[in-house]
C-alpha cells in the first residue's frame, strides 16, 4: 500500500486530466501572485468603500464587447495628463493635456475633470477642447478661492455645469438647434448633424497664477462611458476585474485551509479510534455519527449569524463539519493496518500507542490523505461561496460568493448584467474542477481497485 | 447483531442528533433570545401603564412612576422565569420540551400568508411547497439519471458514456444557486418565458393559485434537474459497470439472455441498494441546499423562510425551522439506513 512520491508522480504524469488540473491550479496561483503584485493590497480593503470607486462607471460592460458589436459603445476612459509649464514675467502657466482618440458610435455619458491645486493668491483654471475638425472652444473657467497663504484645493468640473453648454453654444457654430442637447453631446458632435464626430480630441487644462508657482496634482480627466476594463463594473462602480482577481487567493486559501484542517483532524481522530478499538472506538464513532447527521448548512448559517462571520471563523466552522467522512474511512483503514505484523511487533516491543500511530499508522494513510485533501477543496469553496451568497460571509473580503451576493441583491440576473454573474461562478467551477481532477487521479493511483 | 437492534441503535443515534442540534441552536441563539424577550416584556408593560390614565395620574412625580414600572417589569420577568439565564436546567428543559411538542411560540416579525404569527402555522404553510419542489426534482433527476446511466453503462467508453461522465463532472462543479442566476438571466431576461421571482402574486385563497404556483415552479425545477441528473447518471453508471462485471451476469450472458434484459432486469436490480440509499440521501441533502436555492428563486418554501428569519433574526422561527429541517434530514438518513439494510443483508448480519 505504500507509494514513493516518485512512483506517484510517474503515474500522475501519464494522466492527462491530472495534468490539466495541475495546469489550472498553476494558473490560479499565478493569478493570486498577480493580485498581490499588481493590485495594491489596500484595494481589497477599499472594496466596500464607495468613495474609492467614484471615477469608475456604473454597471459598465467589459470593454472587449466592442469587438463584437457593430455599434461601438463608448468606453469609460480615465485619462492621465501630459504636464508642461511656462513662465512669462510674473505669469506662471501650468498646462495639463489629455488626448483621446474617440472612435465610438454614441456620445459619452458625461465628462468630469478632477484636480488638486496647490497655490497661493487666486489662480484661474480653464478647461478647453480642440476637436478633430480643428475647432476649439473654452468649456469652463473658474477662479479658485482666494487665499493669502499657500493652500491646497480639491476641485471638480462637470459636463453637466450650465456654463459648459453655454460656452460650447457660443464658440461652435452648429447647423442644428442646440436647445436642450446636453453639453457632452455637443462637444463630441458633428457640425452639420447631431452625430458623433470621431477622431482625436484634445482636452487642455490651464492653470494661470500670478504670484508663486501653483501646481496641479492628481489631475484626471474622466470620460464617462458604458464599457470599462476587462470585466466591467458593477452597480456600485467597482471594477469587477479587481474583485475576481482578489477572489482567487481568497478561494484558494479557504479551500486549502479547510480541506487540510478537516483531513488532518479526521485522520487523527479516525486512526486513534480505529487503533484503540473497543469502548473508545464505539464512543468516538457515536460522536462521529452525531456530527455526520447534523444538517450542516442551517447550523453554519446560525453560527455565522450568532458567533461571527470573519473569514477565519468560517474556515473553522467548515472544518468542524468537514472532518467526519474522512474520520470514518481512516478508522476502517487503521483497523486493517492494526492487524499487520509489524504493528504487533512494535506493540510487543513496548512502543507507546501514541508513537505507533504517528510513526507507523499515519504515514501509511498519507496517499489517501492527499487525495482527500484535493477532493474536499471544491466543497469548501462552494460552501463558503454559498454562505457569502446568502450575505453571511465576511464582508471585508471580496470573495466570489460575495460578488454574486451583490449581483443578486441588485437584481443583476433580471437586468441582464451577465458580466456580473458569469465570471465569479465560472471561477468557482474551474477552481473546483481542477482539484476534482487531481483528486480523482490520485485516488485511482492510491486505490488500485478503481483502475480499469 | 439483528436487524432490529441495528435499527434501534440508528434510531437512538438519530434522536441524539436531533437533541444535539437543538441544544446547539438554543445555545447559539439563547442569550439573544433572552435579551429580545426582556425587551418585549418591558415594552409591553410600559405600554400598559401609559395607556392606563388613572394609574398614571395617581403618581405624583415621574420618579415614582418609573420605579413602579421597573417593579412591574421585574415581577413579570421573574414570573416568566427570565431572571434565570437560558442555560439553567429548568429553562433548557422547558424550551426543549416545548419544541419537541411542536410548540414553537409566536414569530416576532414573520407572518404566514394568512396572517398568523404562530410559528407552527407558518411552517405548515411553507413545508408542502418545499416538499413539492424538491421531491418532484429528485424524482425527475433520478428517473433521467437511471435511464441515462444504464445507457452509458451498456456502452462503456462509447461517445455517449464519455459525454455523460464529462457532463456529470462539469455540471456538479457549478453551485446550484449560481446556475439559478444564469437560468433567471436566460429565461426571465433574454427570453421572457418564466417569471424571475418564483412567488406567485395572487393570494393563496384564489383558485388560480395552484396553476400559478406550478408555473412559477418551472424555472427552479428545470435548474435543479439540469444540475442534478448528470452526477446521478454517472453514479448509476459506475454502480452498473461494477455489477455488469460480476460472474452471475457473465453466466447469464452465456446462457443467451439478451443484453437489454440483462441490463434492466438483472444488473439494475443488483445495483438497487446503493442507488436507493443515495436517493434518500440526496433528498435530505437537497433539503439543506433548499435554503440557498429558494433564496435565489424566491420560492416561498422552508428555505426562504429560514433565510428571511435569519435576516431579521426572528428567533422562534429560526428554532422551529431548524427543528423541522433537522427532523426531515434525519428521517431521510434513517430511511436510507433502513433501505440499505433491507436490500443488502450483509449490513444486517454485521
């Protein structure tokens, strides 16, 4: 019954499905590393903070849908500036230029310019546009609140501001009545008809200051659209790609911790019961029966509501209900091993039970243990996802179940927001499948009877 | 050990489990329950006193009124036994006894469709709907699964066998409730065939209620079948492949019995014990899963009741629903044991 790791690996490499499983898990691990490296660890703390997602669009489709659509929907763009500054006499001018190639078939939903200015006195901020047809127009200009000392000011300019529309109406000669058309539909409009004028738009922000050198920081120009990023955004403007990516290490952590915890617990419990036999065995197995027959989900729900729903507590609860099946199997295996002669021999030599269990019995069960760890990962992940889906998970971490919970709360399915519900479920299934593949492959190696 | 003794032992274990589950539930919600009960007592008495004008005017200062109210509250709490914590033997015994006799008390917030707040009424109203949905689903799933599994087993390694096995593994990796979201997306949004919410809008008293309920049941039912039948077919296939390799089948085959008869008569009969056991177990398993599935589809059964009770922390309902869910769960496990013992004599003679 014993296998060397080399033998197992040899069998393993012959099995395509097992290799596929390993490949998927490797990919998931890469995603986890990417999550830690590419996205600052604070982001998942900001997941539930609406303030940190202000510049993102609401319920935006993934940007790649444009490849399949005849009418390109506008992508949500968060533009970063090219900075420059000039000095002429006492006048100091800071210019931030935002360039975008607008090639979509409908107007942006709005545009916002946000900035943080550091200045003294009262400088002037001016936003203007140069259109693809060469026409330029001032959109808005505002003087910052006067201050004698150096101060910082956070400001925003909205396309919904009335002065933007007036400026555009005055500076650009449209050949159609511009009465009630919103300003972003005018800025991006053809002169003859109110259609989108495609091409390169340049938005220029100029900060004029007379005394001292004023600076513009965190200057961002946001062009509102209905598509964003790799995975779109949800109703609360959160970038779903961030959520899915962060969900990966969380799911792996939950799945692997729970399965290792329950396998180790079940193994030690079962082996001890099987090895001791008699009354100890009987009592331990009755207790095992009790836990086995308990309805796990209702109790998990009550535990999560009354005791707490931190992710570590949930992992603990899942272990409490997860070890029973393994204990049963390892008990019967231990009872077989117990009758082997070398165990009898070490008993006769006066070895302590404790030592026999850990030195001679448990190592025999290791292949089985590894197979069960792999097989019990998916259940742990789905159960946690289910709890989170009911809104009983740890709200501070964006797990896949959590994302689906939000999707269900905001009626994503009824409203057709497929990009909000498909990816988390597919990720849950893929992760589960990978471990099932590996588990089954190991099982068929460890249990020769299953081989055909 | 005789079969009777075996059954008795199982029954005792099951009863132990029921008690243990109840104890854990009471232990977990007990302190909250006390706080809520005390609060409602003090609210009730304050209301009684303020409504009684002559009593209020008989006090000279507000302090006197206040001490009077406090005394009344204390008396009531002692009368109800709330002065002792929930874990004292008397109170624990009393609450266990009440639950065992199905006296769950009154719900705090939730009411039944007819307006009753008696937990027993609420549960009796929701339970048939859960049983309707999940029993129907299990019946369809097992029928389709057994047929498909038999076909796959008769042609091992054929295309249909591989497709069944592949479908089984993939379909069982998706959570049922996620599949539910997808089905709502497909059949309530893209193709508007079925309603997205499974609760009928008309009142239960209306004669059109039952057809409407069945129509609303379609989407959850389809989802449960879609997710379930693959793994069933796979299971049945594996059992059958095992039986088909046994000597007696070989003997019958050489005797010239045709393959179809061999499969459906002889092999299936011998694969029956594990299949029936799994059937009973999957029924109990689906009851546990009902909480999430019903929450997704808004199916007005036990699962959603449980979910609602949890979200508003309606403790009497939580305890009552846990009790009923556990009892059903245990009955089906017990049934599985009995059936297994009945079909497989080795268990009895153990």
